[in-house]
């Protein structure tokens, strides 16, 4: 067993790409993603404003948009130019103030203010949609208040007439609506899963023996695989531990539970990931195809976690795809520990969702037995074409 560990250390030292994957690439990826979201809240998002009325009220509504820290209005002379700018991603939203807006408001008509946003930018689109409506509603409420007062309405009843029902939305676990605490942890977990997959795939691909156009497994593959699991698991858990310490100690993001429970859940997540990668490797037994398939499988992990899109609204195929990803099982424990402060019994109950991955063990055993039947190197009969030159 010791010589297998020395063999793995030697292989790691002589592989610059593998050495980078287990050393500085995860650190650079974690810090880079954190830096992208370090502002916490998006600000000064460009929004096209087409003022077809050019009245005192339309200019007041434009100033109301400018007063919002999220919105940065940009004036356009016509609707076509604004739509073209939106298609080229120069602006993220569009507000059209219609012609005769002032006249319609003063004569108690109901003009339509056209608000559009680019829903391809999921979070930005949702944020702009709410902020645009909020800013315009505040401006229109002021106009409605003045109109009612001019008609002789009682000041005490004006507010009730304009807003008979007031809503207040308070985020229980993200009171400041900070994107760092909301998005960065699941994004980093998805990145860690992808890097762990690449590390393990590169390691097991080294056990393939090319002969002609096909690849064959080396002899005594299972002891080597076991050593790889024991060798790379602590390394990748060090990186996941660094993510937890960075987020919840250095950045001081709020956490209600104990971080060691998250580390325990990450151990089970990593074992499930190794098992799934091994099955794919045994089925394909091709380095390029294994890397491509695993990358396509795990790259969209963040989208399937249910953080930015509710799981219940996903199509049935997406729900099945989600069950295959170990990170989707882990994120339930992560949210429970960070937000609700659950203890060990609840985390163990959530970890039990990994039982489905145990069904891969019989399949892996069968695939391993079939691989053992493949003739070793030197015993493969290849067709030989002989030419006799006379």
C-alpha cells in the first residue's frame, strides 16, 4: 500500500496540470468569484428611458428613477434605439413614458407606462423589475396625492385612498439582500465539486493503457483506485474547509450552526462524487470522453441547487438531473445549518438522501469484472497486413 501512495505522489509531482488543480487553481477560483460579488448589491444598472411626453411629470418620474441607487437612467430619443441598445446588452431595462402622459393623469385616465427588462440576466432582471416599479409607483403616488387634495379630499384619507394595503417584505436570513451571503456559498460549492471531479478523473485516466485506438485498464485497478480516494479526499476537503473558513470566519457571514457539520456533509458529498465518476469512467474507459461527459454533467450544478430557482417549478427532467448531482443533496444541509442552525441528527437525516448512490456499487462491481476479462497488454491479437515486394 505504501508503494502505491509513493506512486501517486510521484505521479502528482510530475503532472503540472494535476498539481495546479490541487494547489493554486481552487484558491484563485474562490477568490475571483468572491471578488465578482464583493459589492454585495448591484448598483447603477443602466436602464433606457424613452420620454415621449417630455412634460414636467415625465421628467419628475425620470428623476425618481435616478434617485434609486440600483438604476442609472439613460435617455433615448426613440423606442427603436432603446430596444437596439437592450439587444446589445448596453442597457438591462427599458422604460417608455407614453405621449400625453401628463394629460391622461390629470384627466383621471389610466395611461400605460411600458417597462421591459432582459430576463436572460435572471437576478438582474428580477431586481430591476421590482425597483423600476417601486420608483415609478412612488412618483405616481405623489401625483395622485396632489390630484386628490386639489379635488378637496381630506388629507387624513388620502393615504388610505391611494394605498389601502401596504406590503412589507423582510428576508429572514438575508436582511440586507446581500448577494455575497446569498449566492457566493452555493457558487463556490459548485466550483469545488467541478474541480474535485477534474482531479479524480485525471487521476483515474492515468490508469488507462492505450493500445491502438482503444484504451484498457491496468491490472489491479481497485487497490490503485482505493489509494486515489484516500490520497485526494483530504486534499479536496482542505479546499472546502478553506471555503467555509473564508466565508464564515474571515468575511463573517452569518451562520447559525456549527461548521464541522458542513464538513461532515462535504465528506459524504465527496464520496458520492467519487463513486459517480468511477461508474462513468468504467463505462467509457476513454480519457477525453470521460472528462467531457463529467464536465457537461456537473457544470450546471449551481442552477439545479434550488437557490435562484425553486425546485418545485423545475421540469421533471431537471429534477432527475438534480438528483444525480451530489451538490444538490449537500445544499440542503448547508442551508439548514447556516440559516436554521440544525444539529447532528437533522444533518444525518439529510445525509441519508445519498443512499441512492449506493445502488451504483453493484453496477461498479459488474463493470469491474468485465474490465478484468479484457486481455492485458501483450496478449491482444491485432490484424497484420503483409506485403511482399518483388
